[in-house]
C-alpha cells in the first residue's frame, strides 16, 4: 500500500476515534456535533496535505492531472471510511439520535400534514441517507480542497517538498 493511502486511513481512523471518544465521554448534543464535523474536515485536510506531500516527494515530475488524481484517491479513501462509520454509528451505536430528531419534527408538524411530514422526515433522518450525503459531500469538498492544495503545491513546490 502506498504511503499516501496509509495517511488517508490513519486520518479517517483518527476521526472515528474522535467521534467515539466524544460519544463515550461527553453527553452528545447538537451543539458539539459541529465540532466533530469540523474535526473530520481538519483530519481530512491534514491527510490531503501530507498525502500529496509524500506523493510529490516520490514523483517530482508529475503533471497536474496526476496530482489531482492522487488527491482524489486520498479523498475517496477518507470519505469511504467516514461514510461507512457514519452508517454504522447511526444504525447501531446511536440509533436514538434519528428517533429523537423524528419525534422533534413530528411534534412541530401541523395536524393536517402529519403523514406527509412523517414520510419526509423518516427518509431524511435515516442512517443510510445520512451516510450517503456524507460521502457525496466529502467527495465534493475534497475535490475543491484537492484543487486548491495541488495549485498551491505546484506554485511553491520548495515549501512543501523541502
């Protein structure tokens, strides 16, 4: 396995450990959920930076598209691990999270549209839907982050490669 793939796996597992530590030690609430998501993004950026850096040390004469492909490989590994963990987390570890969200939405729904709201809310607050959105969102964000990091690395390679 290549070093940049190992970096992506380590960063994703660090995010998983952070989420489980948060779940087991703190009382999970919506206010702290954003910090976990931001930690995922920080771990992803660190993985992307160090993964591309290790790739560029070995392939000093790679072209732009090869650099972007490598960045997207890092993105896909990280996103897949986090997405699978998200599904497992909300399916088996904390299944009450979505049940609570559904009941909150149902309590605020008007009486005449309760069935429609229940159908929509049950689809939205679902482990599979949430993990799919996580995967898609991280891949899109990862593409733009990859472009930015690759452009910076190509503009100033001496800073990153050393």
